[in-house]
C-alpha cells in the first residue's frame, strides 16, 4: 500500500503554531496540543461555555479531551523523518549569517550564504569582484592561510597545494600544475 507523505504544516497546532504536542481532538473534530486547548478553556472557566478557537463552536459542559492517536502517530513519524533527513543533510553547509542552508561560499569574504543573504551580499559588493563557488564547509582548507587566495596550484616538488602568490614567491622554480590537473592525474 502506498504511503502518503506527511507535511509538517498538516500537524501544526492552530494555537501555538508549532508541531502538535500530545494532540487531542475536541467534539467539533479540530485538534490541538493538550496544553494549548486546556489553556484556552481555562480562560473560559468562569462563563462555563467553551469554544473551539478555529470554528467557534461552543460546548457546555467542558468536554473531555481524548488523545488523537492518529495524529500522535503522524507526529512521531514526522519526528523520525526529521532525524533521518538531518542525518542525510549533515554535509549541508550552514549560512554564516543565519541557520539556513548555504548555497554559495564567497572566496573573498570567506563566508557561506543562504539565498536570502547571498542576495544581500551581491547587492553590497556588486561593484567589487567577489568570487563565489558552490557552498563548502571546507572553505578554510582551500584558502591559502598566508595570502587569503584560493589554493588552485599543486606544487609537485613540495607535494602540496599553493596559491598563485605562493607559486610566484616560494615555489618560483618548482614543478607546478593546476590542482585540477593533478587531481585528474591522481585518478
């Protein structure tokens, strides 16, 4: 039997706007976190008329809250899926400004940016030539610590990656090739 995909949006409590915690159904059929609907109804205790925050249907006396076992199972399934997705996305690079996933890394700023902050970065530096590449968490590993330039050259003499400035200075008369060429040769 095909399994329907569960969206987090379908499991949001209309009161706290978070994923349902201990979901309960009320007589009109709407579901809430047990603590959320209890909190709403505690405020209506004096009038002894209780209403659904969504459809405004009223109930008197205060209805018993029954656990919504189907929604509770769906919430658990969603939590398990999130853990698996997080494990798969562990290689994703985080934006250096917020917690979103980065899509590009700047080789000048040495930062990674999500789409929103990349747009801000580009508008700030539109007149300057900032080199962007696919987002990488290894940004510090591919930048020369001496010159803050990309390590694009491989020095076969010293068996290490160097930047253009290093190549012109310390590795001037060495056997050098592009890092890409060396990678191809090694394969």
